[in-house]
């Protein structure tokens, strides 16, 4: 049986007196690329932030490798779980190289110096995201798409076995979206566990090994893309009148307008 890396049990989360997620249960399985989809304002980002310990639930719990994530030391969590939020902000006047290097902070201590392993992790992250040539540029000088790739590089430099990405393809043109998702899929194939929020359903179907479909703070369905994505569910969840056909090459669901 596949191990559970991250789990939500009876999770309820809200802002002020407004509930966003209510009584939600979820298991993130080791080695899977789980994509969370759903209409706007359904709670996708709130769920991801809660799984990443950015938000504390009103009720219920988040378990990381079977332990309450809020009971674990912050540094220990940061060595296991990397999180890229939807809107990340960087300090003024920081270069790309320095920002990506911050991904190595969980691995540092008062007794350890910057190592060859740290430098290699940064170089690999820059190369994987196509940002090596930007390393001496200031982050606040970059375009939205460039900044997004730099933030992803920082998350990769952290080298955690579990990565949570909130809309990682935001601001990226289609070519970079495909490159990034190819990279994420390769990381998953190498053994990492990845959870991502995506808006584009056909990309979710193409890259996910599991899909979690949300609506109004609850999980409507979860399973493989073929199990979750069908015309009836797309209509009831998204109001999308579409056809779903299997790709003739590999059977991946393809969503087409009627």
C-alpha cells in the first residue's frame, strides 16, 4: 500500500467568520503528482496553504508523515516540505542568485558553512528553470514570467521530498508552462511527491497522476484523471458543457467544447 506523505483530517478553515473549507479529508500519496482543480474561490489555495502550515485550521488536523504538522519544528518541516505560494514577494534589492540560495536555509545551521552540495543544488535549480542567465539580475527588475521561474527555482533548491505549488504556471507563456510541467513530472518520476493547483484542465489531465476536484470548500471527486474528468462532473462542478474523449495515443482525457 502506498504511504501517505500528507493528510488532512476533518479539516475546517475560514477567514474571520467566513468558512472556506468544511470537514475535509484528503490523503496525499507518496510519489504521486496530485493536481487540485476547481472553480474560482472554491478553496483550492486555502487548502494548499493549510497543508503547508501557512494557515492553521479552525478544526481538524494536517499530518505530515503521520505527525501533526503544527507540532513539528519549523526547520524540520522546511526540510521535508517546500511551498510556492500563488503570490510570492521578495526583499527589495535582492538578486536572483541570492533569492534561489535562500532555498538552502533549512539545511544551514550555526555549525555548518555554505557547502559544495548547497552550491550544486542552487546551480541545478537555476538550470532546471532556465534562469541561470538571470542570476545577477535584481528580482524586482524581472518580468512576471521570469519572477515565477525564479521562485520555482528557489523551491527546487530546497530539495524537499514533498513540494506544494500554488498555480505555478501563472504568468508563464505556453512554452514555459509545458517546460515547467515536464520538469515537475520528471521530479515526480524521480520519487518526489508533488501537489499543485492548476486552472487549465487539459494540462491537469495530461500531467497529473491523481486529480482532486473541489467545489465550494469540499472535495467532489478524486482519483486518476480518467476516473475524475467526465462530462457530467465538469458540468456540475464548473458549469462547463464539454465533451471528454480519450487521447488516441495514451488514453489521457481530452476536454473539448461541445
